[in-house]
């Protein structure tokens, strides 16, 4: 990936995170943007979101989708690009999967200690 595209991804991620914190209340859930992948033509952006404390990640994605036009408008005011990308939100389960793998490895380590 080109250096410019990496900078655009990081800029959109940082600004969108700040906008979401200011604009949307998730009732006690912690929502963070893990990554943003802006298309090379700058017309769309895949936004990978993780949640902590939310009962259902789908409800967080639905809320973000409902606020998408306002988020895109705010993003266009904060970030000057040729096009304001169309935001596409995805639930990123990588943190939960990683925690589960660590839990399994920990359990395996405890079993190995008992066998000796």
C-alpha cells in the first residue's frame, strides 16, 4: 500500500473516532475504530469497529449506519479530500477472538502443569 494511502487511512480513522465520541452515545458501551481502509479512488471507506460492554455488536453497527450521513458530513468538514468517502461499517471481532485464543492457551498451560 502506498504511503499516501496509509496516511489517509490513519487520518480518517483519527478524525472519525473523535467525531463518533462527540456525536453518538452508546449507553455505556465502549466503541473503538480498529482500522479504516479507504479505497484508492477515495470514494468509499471500510471502517472496522470493535465494541466492549455492548450486548450486541449488531446494534452498534445499526446505530452507526443510522448516523452515517451526519458522520460523513462532519468528516468532510474536518478532512479535506477530493471526495468524502462513503462509510461502510463492519464489526471487528478480532479482539474477542484474540482474547479467546489467549484463554484457551492459558487453560492448556494449566493442564500441562497438573499432568507433571
